[in-house]
């Protein structure tokens, strides 16, 4: 037996059998690459690595020292890249990319609470009275809060009644438009969108500053509305706040009913998780459900990602899902998310939102709005990336890390004092993290 294995045997005596079976047993020691001061183990997936690094690394180093009498650093690496990709693939939630309605987006599967009751009731009533009550119905709210789900739930009801339903995103609508424009078949485009019974257009905010398609959409809207056909629209903000929209469109968006969806409160989150577990046949105990609901603050899509990851990992590793396991999967998820976000895209998003140039944020400019944008960017970079304070200082051209920590403190104070500001930061953060998904 080599020293690496002997150390694992020692560790086995110090931990429970379950812990051993679950994590330590999966480790293999690389006696070729290890040296008297550096020990290398391989683990089957990223989760086991995180877990062992957090919980056993120090113990392992200590045991090495006991065994060999010398200081040894312990490294845990991935066994091979294929495993990681496999785990990741299994853990990914399927994304619907075509314009078909997702049948599982039903009213029955939608959990209602204070945060979404208004929108739910509005969509439900429109689904029962097409073209008669609120037309258009405009639903707005943050990322992953159920806008598409609700809109498609109505779509499914209509479709089951035999109505012709078109569900499309602005992007698809635009592509379709360009396609027909190129092929000189605009009548077919117009015929298609003006002859349906119900038009559902998702993420209307992307019409912003696209004049040509706004014009075309305006005529589609008029034709459908005039014929008493139902229109449902969603966006990430209220029509008034979208910006870059023709006045006549903006006012029409408010003709019917504008309903918002707010982030779910704890109880609703718990209900949603329970529902998703039921649908996906995942068994979770009450304390795990509570834990997930408390840690993930609002994005329901993120909750779904975690459930499928938990499920995939537990199958991969043949273990039950307990609280410690869940905590590690969540940690892993956060790290993965951070790894995919870079500072350039944060600066770009903040700059766009505040209507200044990204280069200004990174300049030495001292005007009020530039300093404001720079501070927000720094704060978000600190929150969402793994860059250290000195790295941030270098990136933003600041003197040193104390300037960064000063900025972060300022923003934290503002967040505490000013509710609007807190919401603003949250919105920006959501936007950035959802872009990286
Ligand atoms: P949005 O369009 O607002 O970004 P989605 O409608 O795509 O969000 O919702 C993201 C995911 O969360 C979907 O899979 C949806 O089924 C789920 N979801 C959101 N809200 C609820 C809810 N109240 N009950 C059940 N599932 C929900
Ligand atoms: Mg959506």
C-alpha cells in the first residue's frame, strides 16, 4: 500500500462510514506524480473536489505529516475531463429553443403566491375570455419569475380549444421579418401574423431602438386588436421604462392591462420547489427544500437548475441527497457561475444601463455619473467574479485595494439606506448573471 492510500485508511478511522463511502472512497492517489512534499489525488467530479477541499484537505495534510514527518501539500484534481463534461451535461436543464409551446407550462403547474397573484389572475382571466377582457395583456417582471410560463399557460389553453396561437420572441419575430423581406414575401409574413387568433410575444424589451420592426409590429398589433384577437406581451420592465420605443407603441401597450410579477416570497418558493420535485420525481426532505428556498433569492430558473444538478449528481455518485450534499452542490453552482462572468461584460452592461460608454467607466473621469457607474461596476465585479481587490484596482485603474474596499463600503451603505438603489443593483446583477447562463 502506498502512502496516499495509507493516509486515506487513517482518515477512514476519523470519519463516519457514510462520509467515507460517499467521498473519500472515490479518491485515487497518483504515486507517480506525487512527491515527498506534494500529494496528488484524483476525484471523479468537481463536486467531490469541492467537498474534499472544504472538509478534508487540512486533515489530509495533517495525516501526511503524521505519516511521513514532513510538510505535504495536498492537491485534489479531476480524474479526467470527460467525467466533468458528462456531469455538466446531465446537470443542465433542457432549454426550449423553438417557438412551440411547452406543455408543462400550465396553470396547474404554476404556484401562486402574493408575488405573482395579480399576473396569474390576469392571465387566467384572459385565457378564459380571449380578446374580451384585457387586450393587450402586458406582463412584466425580472428574469426567471414565470412570465414565459404564464404566457404559455394561456397559449396552451387556447391551443386546446383549437385556436391558432403564435408564440414568438421578439428575436424570432425579427428574424422571420428579415427572412421574408429578403425573399420579397412580406405578404406571407403579414398574412401569418395577422391571421392568427392569439399572438404571444415574449421579451418585448428587445424591440427597443429597432425602428423597422417596431413599425411592422405596430401594424400587426393594429390588425389583431381591430379584429378582437388576443395579444399577450411580456417584458422585463414596465412599458414606460423600456425606452427606445415609439410613443404610439408604448401607449398601446398600456391600453389593456399591465400586470407585474414580483420575486416569490419564501412560502411561494417552497411551494415551487415542491412542485418541481413532484414533476421531476426528485425526493427532497423538508429541511433541504427550506435551505434551497432561503439561499436562492428569487430566480426560479436557478432553483430548477439546482434541482436537476442535485438529481444528476446523486445518480452519478449513487448517494442520497442530504443537506451537506446540497450545500456543496450550491457552492459548486455559485463557483461555476462566477467563473463564467467576466469584468468586461459587467462594465458593458452597467454602461449600457446608465447610458455612458464602457471606456468612461474605466477612465479617470470624475464627473458624477461616471463615478456612480464606476462604483456600481466595481461592486458588482466584487460580487460576481473571483477577482481579488488588487486585481479590481488594476482593472479599474485605481490606486490600490484600499480604494476598492472604500468603494465597496460606500455602495453597501447606499444599499442599506436606499431601497430604490438596492432594487437597481439587484436588477443589474440579475441581468448580468442571466446573460451568462
Ligand atoms: P421568465 O420568462 O419570467 O424569465 P420563466 O417563465 O421562463 O421566467 O420561468 C423560469 C422557470 O421557472 C420556468 O421553468 C418556470 O416553469 C418556473 N417558474 C417560475 N415561476 C413559477 C411558479 N410560480 N410556479 C412554478 N414554476 C415557476
Ligand atoms: Mg421568459
